[in-house]
């Protein structure tokens, strides 16, 4: 397939007239290693998988297959399981009668799919452009380069590639990030822009981080930092970022649209649960002790436990 991939084409897909507008769109949507796990997956804790409730199972499953390149590993009338290299990254649960979760409710802001390399991100961008996939923004965050979009039911998605951690700038425990213009020509110089060779997601694709809407930033930090045990890495107006093992962030939380939101409605679409996984039993044991001491609702699972954040978003803390 021959692709007319120009800066203008990408800006049109992002609904923007300039790179500055596209970066602003990315700001609204947000606030390297070869042949092995990325830095995000080598930390003591990392994101495992995500489960979404969706109205139209076939339409949404096809989107993640065709646009992101995930493999449909299992599919029935009630659910679909998708991933890469035999690893489940996304489960979709059919809720045909559900109302769409409003954007001012607590819940999912975006699921961030981390490409193994910058070249993979370039290849994916050519693929997205060739299929005229609508984009909501793209930006350079200093630690990473990102493209933003939404699935057919409005669930936010980020597709990104990290810069080498040696280039991240830390100061007093805080990592420097920004929402600058993405250098599209430099990114696309890594691949052939006239022919898409992105048939499916690379085997090393993972969910690099989750970004949630919450009702109160301090309350969310108390839960995800004080109880779950993630470390703060950065904060800015109405948002905070946390991670394990000095990754720039495994979790973003914000109140940009959801300040004061009450408990989530489980009968709507959106995020059902996501998992944080670890191969260190002592981390899981400490998490369970803090959760129970804090009076958090906890359910025991065969390979870990499930806790509920102050707005009803479920996070599973699982042992690898």
C-alpha cells in the first residue's frame, strides 16, 4: 500500500492545524532497549493487564486488533482476550446494555501501550496514518514520545516509546517531563513512510502505564502511594505520577475532568480492573498488610488479591 504520509496528513488525523495544537491535544490526553523487556517491565512492580467493560464487543475487539495490532487470543459472545506473544494484555467484557461511562466520572483516562523501540512507534504511526485512524494528539514528554487516540467507546489510549532511561533527568526524586511538540519527521526517518510493515504488535509490546481519573488527588495518592506502595515521581496542576523502581510512571492520576467525582457505577462501560504484578512475595505481603490495616476492601485471589480504590476502581495485586 502506498501512503501519502505527510505532516499535514498526521495533523488532519489529530484534528489539529499545527504541531502546537497537536501537543495541546496530547496535554489534554496526558497531562529504547532492544531484544528484551523495557525498563517499565524490569521494575519490582509493573502493570500487567487491563480489563474493560464494553457495549459492542466485536467492534472494540476488532479495533484493538486492527489499530493497535493485538492478537485476539480467545473470543466468545461475552468476552475477548487480546495480547502479544501469548501474553494477555487486554480483556474485554461484553456489557451490551451498559451506558457509556461519562468523562467526568472517576475511571480510565487512558491505557498506555509501550512499544519496545522508537522504530516500532514509527512503524505503528505509519500504520495508523495509512488506515486514517483518528488521533487526539501527539507529544514529546522528554522521557518518552507519545501518540494519543480513543477506542470506539471513548476509552483513552496512548501509544508510546520511551527514551533511554540514561536521558531522563531526575532532581530530588522528581523526573522532568513536558508536553512538547513531537518531532514527527525525525521519528518517521526510522522507517519507510510509503509502505506500512506493521502487520501486528511487536512481541515486546506491553502496557507501560495506566492513567486514571480520580475524584481527589490527595486521597488517590494516599491509596496508590501510601497503601499500594508506588513511589511519587512527579506532580503538576491537578495530576500526579507514581512508579516502581524509578520508572517515570506506571500510574498517572488526575482530577482535570473528575474533581469531586463520587463512586463509579459498575453498570457502565469503562475500566473494570487493572493489575500490578510483582515477582517479590515480600512486596505483596506488605501491600496486603497495609490494605487490611487501612480498612480497604480486599478480596483474596489465587495468585494475589484485589483491592478497591476510593472510587470503586479495582486494582489486582498479583504474584508473577
